[in-house]
C-alpha cells in the first residue's frame, strides 16, 4: 500500500484557473467570429482563412491546457510514500463522543455549545503526544466520524466538518454513543481506554446508566462534559446565511427551551470512574481532563507510519514539456491528404 501527498499542496488551488482560461478563450474566439461576420461575407471569409484548420487550432489549445495542468501538479510536488515503518508508541486510547443534535446550537455558551466543544477538542488534539484518538458523533443515532488514530492532522480535518447535519436523525440518545465506543475500542490491546462524552445530557431514549456500567466493566473510563445551563435557553433557527430568523418551537408554537441534564452526566461519570465538568465561557474543561489523561499509565502499542516519501514531480514536468513540444510542432494549416498522396506516388512509383 502506498500513500500520495503533496509537499506544496496549496499550489493545487491554481487548478481553478484552468476553467477560467478556457472561458476567456471561448469568449475571445466568439467575439472575433462576430467581428469577422460583421465585416466579411461568407465567400470572403473562406478566402481569408485559407488553409487554416479550426480543429487543429482546438487541438493546440487542448495541449496547452493539459500542459498547464501538469505543470501545476509538478509545482505542488506529489510524493509517494514508499517505505512503511512500524514504530512503537506509548499512549492512551481516547474516543470523544460529541453530541450534534440541534440543541447544541443553543447560545448559552458562546458562540454556541457545538462550536465551543469543537474548539476544546481541537486544543486537546494539538496537545496529544502518542495517544490515539477517535471521534463519535451522535444525535438520534451514532456514527464513527473517524476511528482511533495518531494522525492528528487528519483528526483536525475531520473535526472541522462536523455540524448538526452530519447525523440526520434527530434526538439525543447518549446510550447509543457509549455503545458505539464499546464496539470501536480495540480490546485485544491492553491500552488504557477513555471515553469523553460531550453533550447537554438530554437523553431521549434507553437506560444510559446500564450501558455506562457495561463500558466500565470492560475497562472504559468515562468523562462527561455538560454543555448548557440548568435554567435552559431557546434553540436558534438560522437561514442559509447564518442569520437567526426564529427559535425552535413545538407544534403549538411555544418556544422550546433546552436545559442541561447535569444529574445524568454526573451519574454517568461516577459509573465510569471518571469525572464530570460543566462547560463555561471562560474555561477549557477538556484541559483539566487532559491533565488526568497525562497522569494515566501509558501502554505501548505498535503503529505503522510512512517514513520515506519520493518526489514524483519530474514525471509531470516531462509530460508537460512533451505536450508543449507537440503543440509547437503542430501546424494550424489543413493537410491536403489528396495532394500528398499524389506527390508520394509520383516520387516513389513513377520512373
């Protein structure tokens, strides 16, 4: 198995210039054709262009465009990972279960519950050293956003795209998130296993405490972070531009308040031999959890990583130069195949 990466990936954004160049060329040619038709008759126009071939002109444009494409890829320097090395690391296995139900859009924690949670998770990922981290998102159902990994760059990329729309089933079923974590941990390895549950605690279905006990029996330590306030706050409804247009209401038109169910989250943390923390605007709650994680006994595990990458830009430069060479050698005039065949016959088959 090989992996491809780009050492100067941002150069790939120049690929967006190619369709713009094509549109400019199309506009220029159309404008030129209108001007010619305006001042010349069809007979004079045919006489004017002579042996000029529109098909060969288009071919030259295509060759130029492909050459530009390959040059851009070459400048971005594609590399192929050629050597897979197995390394030993010391760490803890951590799954974060993040509530992405609509109630996480409430703004009692600024800018809102979900954004605050994502910010703290990103800060945790950036502090990890050797630990493996995975992400579970849940609402009315739960999904693994990414499995356990020590590729922290990829973890942050997956974290960035999380929103309330990633789980289309409404609700908040915390038990399913814990079950998903149990099914996703690699229990054949003797690493310490930690689940960080981030939610407002408004569980809609099932006995979450029974699931938490099952996780604890398997050796999973559970930390909980409560998002929101005990008094409750409305859930904003926003348009596509991100402007608030109303608040979520029930079928009778009454405004729905989302309240933090702190007692349930405290109970889950107690069962899981962990700790409960309530989120605030001024503190980083995961930071306190990180200090405890750092104090846990680290376990050695093996991880495979690409250790050598070979540059591949030279192949793309070769193709680009070849295309440009063909483009330069290609004439824009039509080939009169009939006259050429006659000339060949006269040269080689007549005495």
